[in-house]
C-alpha cells in the first residue's frame, strides 16, 4: 500500500478530535477505505506522531488511535493551514522529487517563515 500524505494529515486531524479518555478509537476518513486508514494509523504510530495500538487478528489488520504525541501536535499545528500544507508539499517535491514525511516536516517551518515575511 502506498503512503498518502494527504491521508496522513487527515488522520492527524481526526486523532486530534478524539476524547481524552485513555481509550483507543477507530478513525474514519471520508473517501478512504478502512484498510487505508488503519495502515496510515500504523505509519503515524511508527513515526511517533500518534499513540496507537495493534489490535489485529487472524481476520484482519486493525490499528486504533489513542492520542497525538507532542511531535504530532507540533506537526499538525504547522500543517493545519491548507495553504501552508500545499506549499510545503510542492516545495518538497520540487526540491527532492519525492514527497516524504521528513521532507514535509522540514519544509513546513520554511513555508511559515516565508509567509510571515511577506
């Protein structure tokens, strides 16, 4: 399965909405299959942007989200604006030829600095 950076952002936005009840929750993102969402929940857990748990069974893969980490909050706050998000993605692709999470993490502050300086 391919990583979808727009889904990464959408999952983070959904995790931010979760209640602070110490429980693990399913995430749904309109336009995406549950398998795509659970895969991205796992990726975000591995990237340490969210806390999640693997509740997979023999009948299917299931990762459930608990909360954003501090790093997740920082990333999401930088990526919240649609304008900043799109400019950061474009900058990363134009500079490196590939869209990576680390590239977007590095580009977001640069885009914000440019927008503030305008």
